[in-house]
C-alpha cells in the first residue's frame, strides 16, 4: 500500500486519519482500548484566524500568511521586534542577529531581509500599500505599527506551534 499526504493541502488531522486508516485502525477503537489516552486536542491552524480588520487593512490571517511565507531570517526578525515591543534600532537588530544561535544574519544582509518582508507583503498584505515592518532611516529604527503588534504576536506564536506550515528553505540567491 502507498499513502500520499500533501502537506500543502492536507491538515495534520487528515494525515493522522489517513495513516490510521492505512493500518486498519479506527480512532474511536484505539481511544477506547487505551483508557488513559489523552483527549484529542485539535492543533491550532490558520483556519481559526480572524478575517476581521486589525488596522491599516491587515487581518490576523494576512499576518500569519506573511509570517509563513517569508524566509526564516525575516520571520526571526519580525519575532524579535515583537519581543522587544515593536521598535528597535538598526544596530540592535544587527547586533542581535550577528550572533543569533538559530538564524544568524550577516549585518550586511539585514537590508535584504527587510526587502523580503516587503516582497511577501505585496502578495499577501492589504491592497492599501501599508507595510508590516516600517523603517525610519532618519532615526535608524525598525518599527511595527502598534495596531498590528498583538496580531503579529499571535501569528508568530502560531508559527511556533505549527512549523509544518512555514517556508523552511532560504530564497535562491
């Protein structure tokens, strides 16, 4: 027997049901024969995100779609800005990622990382040209609009819970 699971369209739950069916297991029977089995808890997913506007035309779903589509370095950069309250100087960001254990970014490549966020924003963001990540070259800071911070925090938290939904490979150079 051959089992195919398309990770782009099939949910985690659909994959589990497919594997159980392939091995002839009925999920209800398995649960009843294992009395201490934990209750099945659905995994969080983007389908649960709100389509309601957060501000500047953004929705929770758009924020998650942006997080899921950017390269890992850009995702780490957005997470860092959320973690520090939405604003950081260019130097703080460069210093943090120059020695980052999981996603190091050469200080000379930070600008390219920001550009990749803007490129994804044009595909999945609102039509009104508002940016998720802003730059103030005069003050040398990056910042995230306060109206979007909480939604972005939820998006990065969901990304941490569901890494299977994220772009993993860096863009071709």
